[in-house]
């Protein structure tokens, strides 16, 4: 069984954002087909596009999986639904959880249901900053440019800053 390296962007801006993200990581880790989970730091980010909403918490997760891209998407949708994300929603509205497949090894998929690499990733600091934390010198698929160099060229000017998780005593 071949395991592919995959990068997921996870964000939340409704409810207990830390818990929403932690729950999504735990749920991903509960699948036997997903292993070797590694997380970036948490980042607090200004909302893009629709600025009239609470700030997001975002991370990028590195996983290894034997799932196909579409089977992984099915698992992600199950997790989002369990965590209260509405199936039918207006784009760029607040959400309890949002999980996107950013990179799936060397896969290139362009369907109405799934696009890999994620088409918006190169335009979003909240994806590139945590991705650069995990794999700064890897090349982003289809670009032949290192992640750290893409970050320098990113047109996104929104504020993305490391978030310190409050550990309750």
C-alpha cells in the first residue's frame, strides 16, 4: 500500500476555533489510511474577501495517506459535517471548520469537485506561511518555485501572525 504525502489547510472562525481544529486533526488521525500527521504552528489570520467576520485560526497539516484524492475528499467532507459545517453555504462566510487539500504529492486534478494543487493557495498567506514552516525548500507543484520563494511573491497583504494557544491549568 503506497502512502502519499499530502498537505491540508485547516481553518476555523466560529465557536472554539482551537477545539474545532484539534477535533479535525483527531478525526483525520482516526482513519487507518492516514498516518504520520505533522502540524504547522497555529496562525491567526484576517478574513479575506468577506472582511465582516471573525478572525480565523489556520494551520497546515502534513499527512501520509493511502487514500486516493477523491476518497480523502470524502473523509474531509464527513469530518466537516460532523463539526457543524453546513453543506450548502454562501462562499467566504464564517465556518466552524474548513479543510482544503492543498497538495497531494504530484497529483494534478481539475474537476468541478476537486482541484489539486489548490488554485487559491498561491494567493493566500494563511496557506503559504504555515506551508513554508513545514516545507520551505520544497517546490510547489506546477510552479518549479520553492514555497519560501512563493511566499515572498504572494500578493496577499492580510495579517497572518503566530497564535499562542491558551493552555488551561
